[in-house]
């Protein structure tokens, strides 16, 4: 998988008509006068409405992308056998989160959704995510359900083809990180080349709204 996901055009076509501005300006209205801050991610307006369907965590609990009690949920779809983009994005995202204060970090839930559930058993997924941060919520479930949830936030997951034997061909997927807020809407996404400092900067802005 190269730096640009094979199905990025499907995502771009959906987001293009909804994106607030090409320059990705996020207007924050807080207590007092309105202020405008530049973000590194891409704003979606109106935000995506997140599918409430549940998958399973690595310890078997039902969990949806709207289950988190924190102010912000960050979601990435990928698979543990991905050789390059998935680990690079996870490393950058977790390094960005490490730049936050403990109070800020406590208001963020990070979720990794497997797009290859035939291979990514609960044990395999948990072991993989612990390498980055044991606090990451790992989710897996039927691929059709996963693809529908992904589609609700503008992510394309290719169901792939059956291999001769057990499992699916490692499928392609959009390599964006999605931000979901307390209203169960997804107002922002980041490309796979976002740096830790850029993630940290934008997350602080989202938490300050």
C-alpha cells in the first residue's frame, strides 16, 4: 500500500462537496468573541453522522464509535498485517497524543477498527495495539458491518476477495484518521502524512471548543 490509498478518490468525492474550506479553517465559537484558528486536518461541514452499530472490543464487549464517554474520539481503520501506512499513522497519532497534558489526554478515546477480521483475532489485535498504546480500543466484527460504519464517516473499506483457504485478501482502505465529537458527529479528518505535532495542535483546538 502506498502513501495514497487506492480508494482515496471515493472519499474525496464524498467530502469535497461538504468540506468547509480548502484551506481547512476551523471557526471556533467559545465563550466570548468568536475566533478563527487554522487546523492541519480537513474540516467537513456539515459533519458526518456516525453509524451507531456496535462491533466487539478485544475483550469481547460491544462498542460503537459513539460509545466513548470522552469529549473526542479518534478513529482509524486498518489491519495488523499492513506493512507501512497503518503502523506509521498509529505511531504518529500516539506520539501526538503524548504531547497533550494528562487532562487533555483523558478527554480523548483512540479507536482502531480492523478491516481484516478474519486474520485480526482479538488476541492478535490486542497484541498489535499494545505495541503503540495499551489504551487504544481495538474493534473487530463482521466485515460488512465494519464497512457500513466506515462509510458513515467517509471511509472506504474494500471487502476484498476470498483467498483459496481461510480468510480474505488483505483489503485496501482509506488511510484517514477521523475525529468524532460528543454529538456523535465527525467534523474533521487527517491525512496519513499528518505529523505528531500537527495532531496535537488540532486535538487541542477541538478540545477547546
